[in-house]
């Protein structure tokens, strides 16, 4: 068991490393082959897909994960619940496309460098994200972490390598880069299919559950209404989480139309400071099955132990990352991304601290989901987003300093609200259900 866990951790680490490195390689190609105006458009596409994809469809991944994990733990058939989650996820994807199209005049003019085709690729990217995040929910709950890792690596490489080829052949263009980036989730899904078949083949229930009362409660959590309720609350929370994590560069770009090189440099700096968050994201998927099983058993001590271990890991990774952001981040932005402007060291260090706060929130969120406290998650992100947007718009200072302050205060409020909610959830025995 220990060897299996270590192997899974190594594979996930490799998949995350490839995904992270490929994302930054993609931006480096963009920075070195496009004009500042086109760079701003592709960077806008990059940020919007990373808001919509992880923002909305991580909720689908976590709800799918919860359904399969709780069914397995309780000895009940999770397949009807999985089908309901798939249908609801398809509906969510459709609504997302409609909202993107409704906002198209604003997005194309302010964030996509005047390229309408980039909006089309955002729609493609949103649909691909819905499919791959649903698949990853099944892979994580079914403990097919090799397939999960393979999907991460494929998503990254399928975005980077074609762009390198286009640049080498002399066909560097914002439209081509946008299309390649949008298709990454689709290629990841194709690679994950063999492992998905194993998960679906294994979801068979033999015999009667050991605890019929507990099994009935779990089955109630697999109803369309409960899944939709959880998906709505968690979808709101994760979308707001991505807004809190990624909104600032879009606002800065919109507020600095006459200084695209400065806005792009801030965007590159922002993405660089988010490296630990990007690499830490799928930890939620690895945490949720064990936390859900602990919730079904009522094992609060195990839940506290797992959350505490991950929080220590956050401190060990995130705080040195913030320091490195301040010390070498500006040099990396100029050297790696080819930026014409060097960002401020203090700004990058403070953005690194905001990344640590977001990582803490990513630990607290799946723990609350496992114990059915979806509403607390949503409340935390609503408060954090409202304050962040208010500070971005109303602070009487230049756009970039205002963005840095907002990125610190918003995540801090999310952490305080969700930490208080989790303390109430694991401090006493409470029924598991979406609330």
C-alpha cells in the first residue's frame, strides 16, 4: 500500500510538472513571437480559459468524485448518480457557452486584443474543460491516478509542442496559438479513455451494504436535486475562486489600454507567482476520496490529521515560493517571457503570499465538500470575490498596486471564512449532506 501511494504521488507530481512547465513554455513562445497587442489577446484567452475551466468544472470533478467515492465507501451502486452528474455537467457547459457569447463584445474589445476568433477558441476550451474535469473526477475516485497524471501531462504537451512547431515554421499568430491552447483538454480526454473504462467497469456492487441506514443516506446524496444543489454551490465557489486567483491581470489590462507592454509584464509576473497554485490544484482530487470516506465513517480525527498534514506541506512549498518570486521573479519575467518591462520585486513577493493563501483555501475546500458543507465554501468565495472586485475598482491608487492589495485581502477573507466553517464541521459529529 505504501509503495502504491508513493508511486501515485510520483506520477501525479510528474504530470503536474509537465502541465506547469508546458503552460509557462506556451507563454514564453507567445512572449517571444507576438507583438504586445497580440500577446495581450492570447494572455487574455489563457486567463479566461483558466477561469472558466477550473473555475466551473472543478465543481463537476469534485461532485463526480464525491458520488463515486461515497458510493464505494458505503457499498451502494454509484452509477445512477454518475449519470446524473454527467447530464448536469453538460447543462453547465451549455450555460457557460451562452454566457461567454453574451459577454463577447466586452471580452473581444477589452481582453482579447480585438480578435473575435479567440472568443470561439474560448468556447471550444470551455467544452473541452467540462469533459476532462468530469473524467478526472472518475479517475480520482477510482484511484486511477496514473490515468489522471497522463491526462495532465497530455494537456500540457498538446498545448506547448504544436505552438513551438508553429513558431519554428514561421506561422506564429494569436489565432493559431489560441486554438492549440483550447484543444488541450480534448487531447487529455482521449489519452485518459483506457483508465476511464477501468473505473466504469469496476463500479459494480456485489451483495448488500454493511450499514443499510448509512447506505440510504448516501443514496439520497446521489439524487439529481442533491447533485445539482452541490454543483450550483460548489460551481459558484470554484468560479469565484478562479476569479479571485486570476481576475487582476484582466482588470489591469482593461485599465491600461495605452500601456500594453506594462500590462503584459504584470500578467506574466502574475502567472509566474501562481506556479505553486497550479501545481497544487489536483491535490484536491487526491484528498477528496479519503476525506469523503472519513466523513461517511464519522472519523473526524482522521480528517483533521489529513488536513493538518497538507497545510504543513503548503507552508513548506508556498512560503519559499513567495520569497523566490521577490528575489528572482522580475529577472525571470524578462528572461523567460521576453517581457519589455521588468515588474517590481515587492509586487511579485506579495503576489506570492497571495498564492499561499489560495493554496490554503484549496486545502480547506475539499475538506468542507467531503463533510457536505458546500454552502460555507460558497459564502467564503462570495465574500472574498466581492471585496477583491471592490478593491480593484475603488482603491485610489494605480491599477497594479491596487491589484496587488486586492489579491492579498480577498484570499485572506476566504481563508478565514472557510477555516471557521471547517472547524465547526470537524469539531463535532455532524451528518454528511450537502448544505
